[in-house]
C-alpha cells in the first residue's frame, strides 16, 4: 500500500495562501512555526515563559502585518521569524523600562501623604499596586491616568484622543492627582494588596 500523501504545504504556496487571507494557511503556519518562535523567544528572554509567550504573540502579529511572500523554504521562514522575535523582545524590554519610569511618577503623587507603604509596595509589585490605587477612582478617570502614567502617552496624544487641548490635559491630570491623594488621605485602610516584608 502506498504511503499517505503529505499534507504539509510547500512554503511558497503556503505564503501565497496566507497573503490571500486563507484561514487554514494561517493555522498551518502557526502550527508549524510557533514552537520554533517560542523557543527563540525563551532564549532571548532569559527563559521567562510568560514574557516569551507575550513576545512570540507580538512577533506573530508583526508577521501578519508584514508578511513576506518571497521566502523560499522553512529555513528562510525561521530566519525571518527569529528577526521578528528579536525585535519584539527588544521593544518589550524597552516598554517595560518605560513602564517602570511611568510608575515611578505615580509614586511621586503620594510621597508626602503616605511615603513609606506606597513607595515600598510599588517597588515590590508595581503593576498590581498601581492598578489598585487607580481603582479608587471612577473608571473613566482611572483610564485617563493609566494612559498617561502607565502606558506613557503624551499630552498631545491624550489631547487628540479626548478632543481637548494639551493645556486641558495638564489641568485634568493635576485635578485627578489631587482627587486620588484625597481618596488615599481619607481612607483609614487602603484596599490594596498586602505589602511584602522588607528583607
């Protein structure tokens, strides 16, 4: 009996089908190359599986946006994917650094009111605490602060997004900072994650 025919699509044909929007082609591409991309991401991100998964997902998003249809074989696809993973890893690391800088700015708001516990906690578990602090505000206000302090959007970007002037953005940020400080000052017990013991 003859062996069953292989269902693996040749790379040039696979890429053409992907370019044409064929869903089954994208599924095959993901199945064939995700394990390689994830291994590459692991090696580039110190074995951190959570980061590697995020970076790999971003690399595949970039592959969708910037699909190359002239790659001749699997080795060429792997080299291309490795480049995407590497640049996604670099951008992820830069984003984390900037996110940390934005959170340091968040700490400054509360230094005079509650310097020790808030500053310590944000150093220990920044994202969890920042989101808990912002949770003291209405969602629309929290999202506005989150966009500026956690996502790093500029005054101009927020102005365009909200349809207001950059000066109005500055005023709103100042008002919301004051509002948050008042909430913290008036709270006998902050509904925040437990502070880790200093080592």
